[in-house]
């Protein structure tokens, strides 16, 4: 099972390239590395990496989207709020 990170949560507010803030606790949280795994209050944000149609990601998060008419490349961290092919489920 995938272990989610703070940056993949709806409650994450981006501050800079290294950190963000939790909208619930108002505390700074790292984007990656130590302490970056999400808390029990995690709410999945619609990003490609959380979609059932996102397949075969490499070590850098580059994979393919199979949810639209044409299969194409996609980044796992790409926002999918308005995507017609987005299906929650990883």
C-alpha cells in the first residue's frame, strides 16, 4: 500500500520548494524527506499520482495517463482538479 506524503493532502499549503504548512495544525511540514509522510488526518488531493488511471511511474514520478482518449505522459504530482479522466483510488 502506498504511503502518502503531506504534499499529497488537501490540507497542505505550499510555502516554498522545501516545505508547506498543514491547514489543520498550522505547523510547517516538509515536502520530502524526514517527516514528510502524512498524518492520520490525510485527505487525498486530486493529483495524477492518486488516480486509478495513472500507470507505470518511474523513480522520478513520470508515468502514463490511461484515463483520457489518448494515453500520454503525466507527472505524479500534476494537479487533477479539473481532469475528466480522474478517478480516486490509489
